[in-house]
C-alpha cells in the first residue's frame, strides 16, 4: 500500500524577500523531516486570489409560460 502525507502551510507575505525567509525556515523544518523520511519534498507556489466575477441581472421572463407538447 502506498500513502502520501502532506503538510500544508499558508503564508501571507508582503514581498519576495519575506517569502524567501519563510522558505528558508520551512527548508530547515524539512531537513528534520528528512531524517525520518528521506524522500520528503518541498513545493512552494504562489496562490493568487480569485477575481470577483461581475454578475449581470437576468432578463425578465415573458408573461406567459410556454407549454410544449399541448395542442
């Protein structure tokens, strides 16, 4: 049986310098994890916030209902 363990750390940083500092600290933690799990890896990626979608008001439905299949 294969298992995959994952540790997730979400950070809010002001610039790349601060991001690099956090990455170094996480790499130090990873070094300790690798003592027990040598295959452990680190992936860091930027998460961008989603842009708000502009919602449009739907057109009004016609006054009468369409009745399909009625003669």
